C-alpha cells in the first residue's frame, strides 16, 4: 500500500473511531453518552479520536505501525477508552438479519471463534457498504501465524516441537474451514471469500487481534485498541515488584486493560511511565516465542518468558510427578525449579528419596556430587539436541543475511519473511556476554558449605551467561554455565 493511501486509510479509521466514541481523552459526560439502542451518540467529525494521550506512528524496528505517547504518561493511567458499541463482535455483526438467521441455524456445530470468523468474512464481503469498512481496510492483508506457513517453511524449523505445532495449527485451520464453508455459501458470499486462503486470513485476524470480553469466548475486534504492539510481561511489571506504597487497582492488571462494565467500555492503561514520543505497548499475556508465532505471527529477540522444554526419559519420569510443561530451561540458561527438583530426585539413590524428598522440593541442594551429576546430564542432553539439527548457527546466520537481501528484491516477500522467522526462531542472534576463554571452574571442597558454594558460583559466573531463543540454542545458555562450573 502506497504511503499516501495508507495515510488516507488511517485518517478514515480515526474519523470512524471518533464517531463511535473511541477516545484517549479524559472521560467527559458530554462525550460518552449512548443512545437507547446501545450505540454511541454521533460525535462531530472534528472531534479527534486521538491526540491527547496517543497518536498513530510507524516504528520500523519495533513492530511496525503502533501507538506512541502524545505526552508523558504515568504508569496505571487510563489512556484509551473504546465503548462497547465500537467493538466488533459476533453479536454486533448479527445486526444483519441474514447473518443472524444463518448463524442461529448453525450455532450448535460452530465454535464461537468460527462464528466470529464467519461474521468477519460476511462483513468484509459487503465492501464499502459496510459501516466497518474504514476499520476493515486497515487490517493486515496477510499474516505470519503458524497456520499460514507452507510445508517448506514448516520444515525450516528443524525442531520437532515447532514442526508439530505448525502442522497442528494448519490442520485445525483446515478442519474449521471445512465445517464453516457451508455457512459461508448460505450467505451467498463471492467465491473469493469461500476459499481456504480467505478463511486462514479471517481466523488469523481473530487469533492475533481479538481481545477478551466476558460475554463471548471468541473475544472482540477493537478498533484503535488493536494498534498497540506487544510487550512481554516480566517481573518489573508484576504487582509484587511495584514500588508504589499504595498501588492503584488499575496498576495491578495482567494485560494492561480489559472490559469494564462500570464504564461500558474497553479501557487501556499505561503499563509503565512513558516519555512523549515513546511507543506505548500492551502486554497480551505470557507467551513463549513459539506461542507468539502460533497466535500472533512474530517473535521477540529477547523474550523473558521463553521456555526450552527438556524431555526426561522413562526412568526419570517415574521419580517425579512434575508435569512435562514445567520441565524447561529459561532464557538466561537457568533450569526451572521443577526441572531441578526432578533431576535432583533422579540423581538421588532410590532408598534415600523418601527421606531427602522434602528437602529437594523446598529447593535445597542434596550434595555437590548430586549437582555435578545433573549438570553433566543436562550438558549431554543439550549437545544431543543441537546435534539433531541440520545446520549450524554460522550457516543459519549466513542464510539470514541472504534472505534479507532477497526480501528487498523479490515479489514473494511474505514467503521469505516466514522462512526467515522459522530460521530466527532457532538461531542465536547475539551474545550478551560471551564467556571468557579461560573457563576455570570452581574447585569444590567438602569444607565449603554447599549454599555458600553455589552463591560464590553464581556471583562469579552469572554475568557470563548467554541468551537463547529456542530449544536448539541451549549450548549458548546453560551449557556454558555447566562447563564453567565443572
């Protein structure tokens, strides 16, 4: 889309938003009245939707089009209100009698998500006659969610977890389409809206852009509100780490906003203090990079919530009751509490497990030898995982450079970008602090208390840990910490 055309689309969206009562200004009774029909009263087109707290801006290196702070914003401050009548939901779409009648007949066999996707395609099929046209015109033309990956792009992941998740996402999208295509035909939509390609677009729109609402599990599409780009939740923004002596209730939010019955609006709050011009971000929730790709079509180079899952063999599993999704290595290379407990219990002689079990589950070390054994096992596990990959990090980095050059030259840009995402998912993009050449380890001594030993080890080597993005990059995270300590 040309720059001038894109600017026209944004201008039309902002005019629609103003008419619907969407605003980043402080609440004003004269501006938030609703009609008896539940729709916002008509606002004059001269009343701006944005400008008091937010404005639309393009961030080429940080998510593309997003929302920036129009002034300095304080953490927990209300920065955007979207009235209920401005939310696109299955209920709002069913104002169309033909769609309502059709969905009612098939309600028993369509999921809420399928019904919202059908509603979206039906609305898009109206073209310029749709009251939502300025909003629909601003939706992405394509998505990079896993369901949109081709077979070649799926295989480029090389890792079983990612390949399996991709194949499952594609199969689910195809199954949902086959169940819904009959409904789409009943609505007499044009042929292009009956295709699997169109269904993947609609379902990806629902997956990547909907927000939670209490009355529909499918969620809602939220004009202007879905322009916020993603920020991963971390400890800094958790309630436990708030520096406020008397934190406001609006600060203690998991996703920086939600639908509020008292305001009959979807309300968004600043997740931290922002300076004027900074991009204002929204925490959608806690996701690994693979989950971000599956649902939203992007990944983070630094994701504090990424998890590298470790498979334990049968003998190990019998010694622990921890669920598999709790056995992982964190982005900084640290094993999860559950993984450490499971391995410590496995490395303890069977006759002592009952006696020492409570100590292990409290997070305490068993012995230096026990810790050394599980570190060696993890190092071997990491090496085996990396050994199963078809390419090296060096080869992948060279390929990424070639893809970057090709993206600017060829028309099949979307395919190249998805291929690049698959490679980036498993690549180490940089080292935070590469370990020193001399990896002299801590000398274990029975005369040193175990807790002091670990504290000494962490202090000496914590700054040398590296970052990983996927389970294929374990060597550059935990494996260095292991080898330095042995």
